[in-house]
């Protein structure tokens, strides 16, 4: 008996007999089965590994051959012996009908013929002499037996198509003498001895990784945070930086920084030695409180202007989303420059936001540019205070290079007021402690 399994990954040929081989005919997209020349009754067992509807179309390999078929179904496994002992009866059958050569016979979706009561005396004759059309419903765990019985003709065998939902597979059963000739004439896959179901291509082995989910420590909600990591091989000066997913390597030290707008940054370090188990952790970030400040260091302006560069919109959008999600917060938008030098625009400088005047005035205009943007996004203006500090609060009072100078040119945000948040419920606190 040849076996077929219907599962999510497709319709596959299997065999419990270690001596069996199954060959795929690439030219005809069919699975080839081999039977002894003396066989007249071909048996196939079909395992339903999912809920589905199964359709069969059975055709003779040549026009002068005819076959009958019988289909049995049972909840759970059963065998030909159960059929012979009359404990299982066919749910579908077809005894030879003249037009079989042209149309095939089997269970097809293409006809509206429907016999609900196949045991009725008035319908038995019609049932056994008509190609029964209509898919057979099968639940996960059902087993079907298909028997195709050779009536007349001396061709090489028969062919049939199994279709279930969106999946379809052709099968050809050949007598041994024809099977050998067939292998010479068709392009085939290599023969594979099958002892277990053929499934879809195995998924590539996943590399071990560290996964973090970032939460608001007060609201206990998931945050869209930025994850920046560095790794250093032990006993080596080689380091590497990256963002996002962390793929683990042996004998490596990892430092991970978590940041989200409106929250205090958090750093985590760990060492991977000889083993590489994947792991997942939760990280809780604390919201900034009244009086705290943070830097929007990715808001850039064109030199000597209060016009933001295109990439600044992403950072300002983060700030607007933060404020809209926290309507109890009022902030001061702080503008800073690199020093207090007086700025003079070139007479032919037509850049938008071109400016002449003091650095402090320029920093004030830059803060007001951001306020205007936030108001356009729906943030109320009475929650936004702007102050230009010029070069009075430089991070690097005497910058040694352009990188340090750029650190001085920044936008700061200070929390002016914030309503107290409600405390965790005992359940939330317990969950948080469990996840540390």
C-alpha cells in the first residue's frame, strides 16, 4: 500500500515500507509509484493532518483501460482488513462508466451532482454507476483508503490528482516493467527511500540571540525604544557596534543601551562564554519627571539659520507623539549654539531662515521653529515654552574639533510640570518583579 499525507506544507508521498522508493517526475510534475505486473487492485492510504476538503480525479493512462474505484474514510487509522471484514463501507464509489475515458472519474469540484443518501435503494444503482462529484470533507486525524481496481486493458497503470483547498498533486502508478522504461524517458529527481513524511524544506537553523522588550516602568506599556549595542571579544581589542537585534557569539562581552524619548536611558551588560543559549528579557525605562531634561540631539539646522534639515522631522515627530500621549506634560524647548559669536548672513544668502544677529536670538528662533512644528501636529501651544540660551551652557566650552562643536549646537527639552502617575497595581508589580 502506498501512503499519502495531506498537511499544511503540501501533499506528500510517504512509505512505511523501507524497500519502497518514490520518484518525482519533473516533466509531468507527478509522483511515480511502482507496482508488480500481476497487481489489479491498487491501494492508497491518505492521512489528513489538517481540516480540509479532499477531491480526487482518476484517469486511465490509456484510453482502452478502465478502472473502478472505492473510497473509504474513518476517524483514525484503519486497514484493508477492516474493509474485507465489512466493518468499513465505502463513502464514494464508481463502477465503470462509458465516458470515463474522456472525463475521468472521481471526486471533483466541477459538478453540482450531490447524493446525500447513498444507501437509499432508489439511488444505489445510480450511485455505483456515476462518477461521484463533490469534495470529501476531512477533519484532522481522519484516514482515507482509496482502492482503484483494474477492469480491462493492458496499459502501464493509472493516474490521479489529489486536490485539497489550494494544494494539488499528481500521482502515477505504473507496473514494474513500465516503471523501468518510464525512468529512462523522464527527467526525475533522485530516488529517495522514504521512512517518514516528506515535509517542506527545513527552516535554516536560527542563530542564538538576545531579545529585549522595553516597557514604561510606570504605565507598564510597551515602548518603541532604540537599542544600541557594542560587543567585544574577550582578550581582544576588537569591538563592533550595531543597533536592534543582538546575535550572540561565544566569549564576547556585550553592552546594550536602551533609549526612548521622554525616558531615562538604561544600560545593560552581559558576557557570553562557552555556551550560546538564546534568551529574552524585559527592560523597564523610567519616565523623566518634573525638572528633568533631555537632549534632542538629532534635530539639525542649516548653518547660521533657524531652518531645520530634512532629517530633523523624524525626531520632532517623536517629540510630538510623546507630548500627545502625555497630555499632562508641559515643556520648555531650549535652543543652544556653539558660542556667543555674533552671526551675520551673507548678502546673497537666500537660504530659508537666514539670520543676522546674536547667537542667543538665533537659538530662540530655532526653539520657536520647533514649537511651531509641534503645534501643527496638534500639541497645544500653552504647553510649550521656548527659550534661547545661545552659548551660555555649552557642553564643550572649548571644543577641540567639529564633533565637539556639534554637540554644543543642540535642542534641549525640560519637563516643567507633570501630574503624578497612579501607582502600579499589585499584579503589575508582581509581574515586573518576575521579569527582572
